[in-house]
C-alpha cells in the first residue's frame, strides 16, 4: 500500500450527514471554489471566486432551502468542530416531494 494512503488511513475521519439550515449558507457557498478551483483551471475561469459569484451561490442555496421541492444535505466533519466539508443539493421527483428527509438514519 502507498505510504501516503497508509498515513491518511490513520487519520480520524468522523463524517456526519445532516440537513442543511439557513445558517449554513456561507459555508455551503464557499465549497465550490475550495473543491474545484485547485484541480480545474476551467472551473476557476468559468466560475471565478468573486464577491458576485459568492452572492449568487448564497442566493441559489437560500432559494433551494426555502423551496419544498429541493433538499440540501451537508457532510460535517465532527473531528473538525462540525466544519461543513461537502454538500449535495437536488430537486425531488414529483412523486416524492412531500417526503421528509431523516438524515439520522443514514
């Protein structure tokens, strides 16, 4: 096994799936650039890390959180004081839009 993989496997990794809240919007809105800009010059150029883009992400996420047709789930690292490390946003299919999401069962 590669030494870096062995070393990484020793790190405590405590990830938890949770429902997102309005107070999570600043963290959610910063994840795209942190995730894709270091590895994709195209994404960095197409969707730059500017104040306007950050405001746009905030608006998109706020609209989704207030819309019952959408769900935003976050992954928090409990070993890093609950820092949000990832999230997913999706629109529910018409047949399941009235369902609630219970992240605790995941």
